[in-house]
C-alpha cells in the first residue's frame, strides 16, 4: 500500500474494489485503537511507579501537600505554578506510558492479522518498505512503525506535559476532588490518572470488529469452540494441530461465546436491535444455555426457536449485529463493520444503513467497508436530508434521527495502481453525499453493453 491516511470521524466509509486494502486498513485501526484503550490505566500505573520512585521522600510529601491545598481550593493551578519536581513526575509518566503502548503495538498488529508484521508489506519483485503512523492532535503525540526486511523499528514523540495540563478540564479536576484521600500519594496518583486519560482522550472507549466472515462463523462457532475445548485436554500429550485464526476472528468469536444469557446492559442500543428484529428478521435473537451450560444463540419466530446454525445466511449475518447492539456496544465505542451488506437483499441493506446513521447520531463511532451502491445511497440520502427541515425530510421518508450531517462523515476511495493502492479522501457534499464514481462507471458499462446487445439483436433480425 503506497498511501493511506485515515482520520477518526463519527462515520468512516471505505469504498473500492476487492483486494484493494480496505480490510488491512480497518484491521490496523482495530489493532492500534483497541490496544491503546485496553490496559491504558495499567500502563500509566507502571509508568507512574517508575517515575515516582526516583523522587526524594521530602519532595513527595511537599507534592501531596501542594496538591491537597489546590484541591481544597477547588482551583486547578496554572502549569507554571506546579513545582518542577511534580512536572518531572508527570512528564516522565506520560512518556513511559506511551513507550509501553508503542512497544506492544507490533505484537498486537501480528495478533490481529495472524501474520508477522513484515508480511503486511505489498508483495512485489523488489522488496518494499511500509510504515504505520498513529497521530494524536490533542495532545500532540506520534508513534511511527517502520516496516522493512528487518525487525520493525518503532519511534515515538511523547506529548508535552504543558499541553496535557492545559487540556485538563474542570470536570477532570472535579473527579480528583471527589475522590477521598486514601494514602500519602493518592493526590499524585489520582491526578496522574486524569492526565493519562487526557493523553488518550481521542481514542474510543472500546473498539469492536464485525468481520466479513461473520455469517459463516455464526454457522460454525459452536463447532469451532467445541473442537478446541475437546482437544485442550490432550495438550502436552499429543501433537495437537490448532487452526490459525486471526485476532479479529478470535476476538469476534470470544465476544459471542462469552455473552451471558439473561444479562443485558441498559447502556446498549436495544431500540436499534429491536428495529432489525422487527423490520428485517421478523423474529427475535436471544441467548439461552444448552444442556452443558454453554451459551446458545437462538432465532425465535412464530414457528418456533431455531439455533442460528440452522437458519438462513441473512439471519446468521444479522444475528451478531443484534447481539452486539444489545450486549456489547456502548456510546463512545468504535465499531469496525466489514461489508454490512453481505448476504442481504437491497431492501434489507437500506434498513441497516438507516440504523447505522441512527447509531452514529447516538454516539457510536462506525468505520465500514462496503461494495454496495444501495447501502451507500441510503447513507447519502441521510446526509442530504440533514440539509433540510425535519418536516421536509419526513415527507420523503427520512426520520429526524436518521439525518446525518456531512461534517460527521468521511469517505475514502481505495484505488489499486502499479505502485500499490492509493487511498484518497473523498469530499462529502451536504447536498450530494459521498461521490459514487466507481459504482456509476460500472453501471454505465453495463448500460452500454445492454445497448450493444439490443443493437446486435436488431441487426440479426
């Protein structure tokens, strides 16, 4: 891949032909963002202990007194008011936390892709180089991974504490004030937690991935899990061959298999899950326990309840979407959704696209890959509808909560070339939506071929 720059927006749409790198970019996003959020607090505590242990005891005592007085006054000190030794503790803490994250990122990339990171380069006669860069704007920090024939090289630029401090809000400071002073260094630690939170504030709370193969995985997930469980007792006794699965797939399977029947979090997107059940599935997706106590996913209709493995591809395609909306996803999360249109009739694609627009408006971040003109057109309709009044939009069949502002949408066109794939950010027009040049070209080619066929038939008669 020669060029790919993707910014984190409420809705990110990747379009382009097959084998053009859309899934690779989505997978790299998942690896970077999920690992950044997972363990962020633990990384800070490790870094804090390292920075803290080099400070003399009398200075630590003075630091606690300084912060306790500032908290009691309900006043966040100006950065220049902080004693230098306190600034040193926090500057080193945020630096070490970023370094620890950067050091684990290569391993996470290999896990989610199921291949050594060097294999992510484009295969050509001449060896190529590649790089992955993760950039935060507020506060400013960068991680750069250079991939060549040798071991990957990781470089980073840590945030400046002055900028991190300035981004610490009144609400952040209030959280420190509300915490009881439990120990001598509690103020130092609690303030450090908030500063670390500021460093990664642009990162989604959680990142989840719905892979393109979810229909087949839903059809066979119990078989896969059962096989691994049966063979696990023979580990060490026999040479057990375990099939290699990418981290994206194993995370998806784990998420589904670990769902508990009867447990439902009120913070989920229950309303949208029910819309899919009512308007598309015409039945319900629910969890129960089988005879062995394992979770079982069933599809309930007026004709009875059926295991998802015995249902149509449409049901097994949407079942995990319903389960994620109901049990997994929360406001502020990122959902990476590969080919949402897979195995779905165009009418169903339209319903799902409307639901995606609603979810984005409710605070879910979505990155999706699509080859569907129908799905993209419905998103475009939602964008165009945001430029008119609610009443006029409703007269065209667009509900107010479906309207989607163009400023909340980014679109990327993946175009293969001799040198690799070039990813171009497309303009999203409030009055037209996302350009559909690739789809339009194919439609024109088919139309021209149809005209030629009619001409040949007429000539033959």
